[in-house]
């Protein structure tokens, strides 16, 4: 059965090798079962229900990827998109979390259609590489800003907008220690560095009385408070267009970048440098997003942490299926997830931010026409507290600097259209 489903012999692997690879990938990304519920609960969503939705959405995504596309790529609710969902769409723009879930569902539907009709390649190829690197780095800075806020290191100030908080507080100190643990362990080759850090800081918080002990294992909480609560009709409001676009746009490039990175690491590309069964892999991502929105979580996407499993020998979908099974087992650890304080997840957020900044080395900083739009994205995303606004400002800046430099031909039709749409959006919709 395993041979028929995953072609183990053809891929020169074994059940044992694939299971070990799956466990490795799970340990590198299991932090999401603690971070995602903590973040989305700030919108008013039931934290226990979001915990269940996170685990189920991840399992569904992994199973589809494993059985349909047969790739060792794991999925779960994505970092950055969950922050956008919480801090921009709900807490800043004022939409309900039900409407935000509706927007996630619509973006997943559009992603599915783009994958089926193979429009995705045209979109990706027409967007400049510098903007892609800028968007990834901008989201990273956005996550870092949230991390510092959750740790109490950065606080609001009516005179200067932001200021340094009480850096001698227990929360700030533990957040910093958590980051040092992650960096130290990651540098020593520990794939589970992030999850170890979260558990260690939570344990310390319990010991010193900052968190009440609630147990480790129990039956999973009810998913009913978030299940099928999405408001699709409300998401069709004109003001939500940019939100849906942001969910779609970020997921599109995040997924594509992750698939290529994992494929290159695992030598899964064909002779022409393309990924076979790409359509099925993309379909796994988009359908998991739709399922996740129904369950009650933000956009589900492919995880670059899958490279850890590939490095451990994962070559087929059995690796992804193993990760999915482990996410189902994680359902029984909801008391532990409920105890994790915000400052324990601040370190993982900051660490992920550091990884996302790496793409900036590919930007041609000596070319102002390339550098300025990237800088606009990176600076405006955290300072406007909005991924959507950062993307919009970046596209407008990219087109504008080329117009004023007399280099009209460098503006692709898709970039021109998107820049115009963002100008209209900012001018008339805010």
C-alpha cells in the first residue's frame, strides 16, 4: 500500500526514513500550535477552538499534500498572515473575525482557480523579484515589531508614537532568554529549537508563579465556537478587496517560494528546473486554506521548515502524512497550549523575522529604482501595522520611480494595474 501510494522504491527511501523525516519537520514547526491560538485569540476568537482548528487545518493540508502531490512538504496556518488577520484586519480595520475568515476563504477559492487555470505562473513571473524580497522582509519586520510589543519591550507613547518599555520586567527578560535559547540551539543543529524555547519559558513562568498550571494532556476542546462561523457575504464589502488581495498575494508567493526552496533542497526538480506536479502541490495549499477558514483559522500555507525533514531524508508524501498524524496527536495537548504566555511566543516571532530578512541580500541596493520600493515596503509594513498597506505602497513606489526616471518600459502590465488599483483604493477607500 505504501509503495503504491508514495513510490518509496522509485524515490530510494523507506517507511522508517520517511517517518523520521516527518518527525523532524513536525518538531521544527510545532510552535505554530502555541503561537497561532495565542495570536488569533486577541481578536476575540475562542483560544481552545483555534487550537483545534490549527491542528486540524495543518493535518488536512499535510494529508492532501502527501496523498495528492506526494511531496515531503508540510502545511499549517502561516506566520505573518495570522498577524495580518489579527492586528490589521480585525484590530486596526475593525472587521469582525468572522468577516476576516470569510476573506481567507475567498482568497483560498481564488488561489484554487488560479492553480486550476494555470494563471499563477503568469502572475508570479510578472512581479519583480525585488518586490518579492521586500514583501518577505517587510512581513519579517512586522513580526519582529509584534514580538517586541508582546514582550513589553516596545510600548506606545503619545509623544513619540513608540518608546522602550520596562526592559527589566520578568516578561521582557524571559522573552529575551527565549530568543537566546532558540539561537543557541539552532546554531548547534537542534531542529526543535523553537518548541524547546517555548516550553522552557512556559515552564519557568509556571515555576515563578506568572502562569497558573493547567495540566498537560486532556481531550481536545470543542471547535464549535469557530467552526463554520466565517462570514463570506461580509467579506465581499468593497473595503475588503485589498485584504483579500493581500491574503492571496502573500500566500501565493510564500507557497511558491517554499515549494521551490524545499524542492531544491531535496533535489525534487526535473531536468528543466521545474517542479513536477506543481499544480497538485498548489491545490493542496489552496484547499487547505479553504478548509482552515471553515474550521476557524487564518491562511494555511506550505512551511519552509519542511527543508529540515528533507535534510533528514524525506523524499515522498509519506513525510507530510507523518506530520499530519502528529498534528492530530497534538490535539490532546490543549492545556499546555493554553498556558503559553505571549512573551513565550515573542522569541519565535522574532526568530522567524530574522529568517525572513535574509532575502534582502538579493536586493540591488546600488540601484535606487530597486532599493527605494523595497525600503518603502519594509518601513511601512510595521509602521502602518498593515501588510496590505505595505504591499500597496511598494507597488506604487515601484511604478512611480520608474515613471519619473523615464523608464516606463520596465513596468510590467500586471505591476501597472496593481499600482493603479492601490492608488484608487487609498484615494477613495482609505
